[in-house]
C-alpha cells in the first residue's frame, strides 16, 4: 500500500466527507421528526389515516432507495420542480428512514406496559399528555440502540447520492479513481472514513443510552 498516495488523496476525500456529514445530519433530523409523523399516523383513530400511513411505510421499506432517489431526481422536473441533487438526496433519505423511524418508535411505545397509561389517565391526565409525558420518554430510552443502528444505515445510504452526482465521499472516491487508477488505496481510505464516522455515531448513541438508561 502506498502511504504517500493515501496522504495525497486524503484532502479530496475529506472534502467529500463534509458533504456526507451534511447529508447524514440533515437526513437524521428529518427522519427523526418524520418518524413521529408516521407514529401519529399509525396510532390515528381514523382508519383512512392509518391505511395511508401503512401504505407509505410498505412502499418506503420495500422499494430500494436508489429507485426512490431516481424518481425524485428525474421525475420532479416532469412536473415543473427542479430541486438540486443534494436536496433530492436528502429528501430520499428522509422519506425512507421516516418510515423505519416511525416503526421503531411504535415498537418502543408498544413495549411500555399499558398500565403506565392507565395510571396516568386515572390521575386525570389527558391521553395526549400521558403519551408525551409518560410513554414516549420510556419508549425512546428503550429504542436508542436501534435508532443508533438506523443512524449508521443513513450514513451508509448517503453514498447513493453519488449516483446523481452529489460530490459526497463515494463520488469523490470515484473521481479520484478515474484519475489515479489506484482502486485498492482509494477504496481502503473511503472505507476507513466511513468506519470512523459509523464508530462516532454509535459511540454517541451508546453514551446517550448510558445517560438515559431504561428504567424498570
């Protein structure tokens, strides 16, 4: 392995890594918020809302994100919308991972014993307040490890944006490969950077899990 070559390509890969971090961070926030919307839809008292939400979850989870990002990037101009490639990447990541986050939240909520809600209601709490003050805090503590894994999935899936020419880490590596014809060193460095970022994400989520342990 050519260490000198690795050091030469590192600055270009770090520039791509900045875009990857931005994609991941925005998608994480969007999916975290979108997941609560999905959770609300799944728990709605209206059958139509529940049906639409379930259909959305099925579509997002059972179609590849590559197809979704292509539909956004090439399909939206057909109806007069021209979002930038970066925006298409973010939207695709948010739409798909909101479905996963919503189901993760739902699993957490359903893991909290029904007696918790019943006790809150017996004390005079409104159902919505009982959900937000009693159930959700416990549910989120329980699903923190799963949310950490999903965050890593978002980080890795951000590489799909390279297919629509977003100059993130994978795209930067592909451009370097075209110029250098050194696949081993280039992909080794890319993998090391992805691994480092995944380790940071999981480390943060582990610290959060220690800070907010599950109370039995």
